[in-house]
């Protein structure tokens, strides 16, 4: 009985924390900290029980819970997960306590609001990954904007934070309006928004193309794909460190997850028809954003543009429509969630001490911050997909799948690996080596104990995923095979 409610517990635990915090006085900072952190850690432990009790031999949705919402119009709130959504939920519950710890000392004003925003975000994102109804997916997909809007607009570090918050909000809202219209069209044709029923429903080719484009508008902005990527660097630069972590680690995955959960299985003919468009946009994004990264002078913008390149690598993997490409894309998303989050944490360490993210003010950090320099180097190498790290396995599988699907695209996409190595090494060289910039920075302090404890899980997981990826790949096999069958392109 307890096992059947694990998924529901995972979704409501952070919400219970939000309600509890509402009744705690803002001045009682220690109690706010404890309630927030213990709630997020409990949620993480419950999500691990999902993994332990997950049956990887079946492609069926597990831990199903259905609640009638509006019986009159046949709309129900249904929760369930498969091998595709399992690790996204665990990644969300893993990163949330990290985000809370990042703001442990640095957030001074409206501390309770900060903690409540992240716990609310956790509930909404977990619901996005496990809800099996189109209308509820849309509701949670859009609701994520609200806490993120507050995190950027209230806790951002620079003057343009309000502008960045509105830009993030309006960009993503615009695309999602088209998805809502598509959901209404589906409902009026089928009389339901239940995903499990819709996966067995066939749409005409023309209607598939129309619906696919409506969903694509929303998901492409969220990934983001070029040319609708402008909001991302701005949002990252203005957001606090924890905001960048959750944005890069989780929110960029929502669009890609939407493709896997809805666009590919529900509109298979349209997916095949529009695959050349996705390939073209992805390759342009990989090359363009990698070259753009080389000329950036802000530490956060470098990692932000790098994220766009990595996520467009993911879209190539998904649309290869073979098991290697799709599993590689999921693994690469999980890896990116760890590596890019860790890199933003590294930037946060520097910014907390020296209050600047411009590279020209740094240099010779290896001499003054040796422990930090080792950690930074490790994540830089992981970002450039060094063998033995998590990103290598994901990118390798994506390229294997892409070679089977379209050799030219695979060759063009692989240039992103070369450019990725170029901007990653150059970034590390400018920050870590050279002459110490004592003209601008007088006092140097290495990472403290709290920061080391934050980084250790990232190092461990990046190595485990890179050395023994089977523990992550095995639960995906059945669900990915089922996805390919639904797409009717078994090769």
C-alpha cells in the first residue's frame, strides 16, 4: 500500500513544506532553514524509493494514481512514471536541497520566500514529469514560470533582473499558448486529455502536422533552440546561483521531455516529416552557440551558451528515433543537469567572494584557490565530454544513433565536441592560470566545508554515470523500445 503511494508522496512532500513555512515567522531563520532542508531531503529519499521499487522489465506506467477532477467533461488527474521520467524526478529532488544550501548564507532578504519558491518549484516540476494528462501537463508546465519569475526578479544579482524575468516569462508563455490551443483541439476530437488513451488514438496526417507544430513552438522555446534562445543567457546572468542551477539542471529538460512524452509517440507521422527541420535547427544551434560561447566575457554566459549547444545535441538524439540515440539523449540530459549545475555552482563560489563574473578580473586562481581549481577543472573536463565522465557516454550514444539515421548530421554535430573542448579549455586557462589579478582582487579564500560537501555528490555521480552507465540505462530500455514502437519507426 505504501509503495503504491510513493509517487504521490514525492509530489506533495515539498508542498507540505511550503505550507509549514507559511506559518513560520521570517525572523526565525534557523527554523526556516531546517524545515526547508529536511523537507527537500525527505523528498529526495522518497524519490530514491521510486527507483528501488521500479520494475525495469515493463514499459507500462508504474505507481499509477488517478483522481477524478471534472467528471462532467472526463478530465482526471493521473500520476504515473516509466523509465523515461524516473530519473528526471530523481534529478529534480537531488538538485533542490543543493539549491537551498547554496542560498544558506548568501540570501539575506526575504529568506523564507526564497525557500518557499524552490520547494514550490520542486512540486510543480515533479508533477510535470509524472502527470499523464495533457491538460494537467500544461497547467504544471506553465505554473513553473511563477516561482522561477520570483527567483530571478526578486533574488537576482543585477539591475536588469526584472527585464530578464519578464523576458523569460513572456517567451515561454507565448509558445505555450499554441500548445493550449492544440490540447483543446485534441480534446474536441477525442473527448479526453488522458495520455494513455491518446497514445492509442490515430490522427490524420494533416492534423498531426498542425498539432506537432503547436507543441513544437512551446518545447523549442523551453529547450531552447535557435533562434528562440535569447531569453536563456539573459535569465542565467541575472538569476542568483541557485536559480541558474535549477534553470540549467531541470527547466531546460522540460521541453525535451515534452518531445519524448507527447510529440514523438502521439504524432509519429509528423515527427518523421519534421525530423529534417529539427536536425537543421539543432546543427545550426550547436555550431552557432559554440562559436558564440568563444567570444563571451561573462562566466555565466559562457555556461549558458554551452547549455544551448548541449541541449541541441539532445534534440538530435531524440529524433534519430532509434534506441541508441534516444537513450543517449536522456543520459546526456541527466549528465548536463549535473555538470552544468556544478559549473554554475563554481561560478557562484567565485561571485560570492569577489562580486564579479567578468573573466578579465580573474587569473592565477590555482595559486590562491587550489581546491576550487581542482573541482573546476574536473567539471570543465566533464563539460567537454572527457571519457570516464557522464557526458561522454551520452554524446557517444547520440552520435552512434545519429550515424544510423543521418551520417551528415552526425558529422556536423560532432564539430560541437571540438568547439566545446576549445571554449572549455580556454575558459579554464583564463581563470586558473596566468598572473594573479591583485589590482582588482586583494583577498583570496578557498572553498569552505559547506561548499565542498555540495560538490562531492556531483563529482561522485558524474564519475559513476561515466564509468558504469548501465544502472541508469537499464530502467530506460523497455520504455524507450515502447516509444519507438509507438512512433512506428522500428528499425
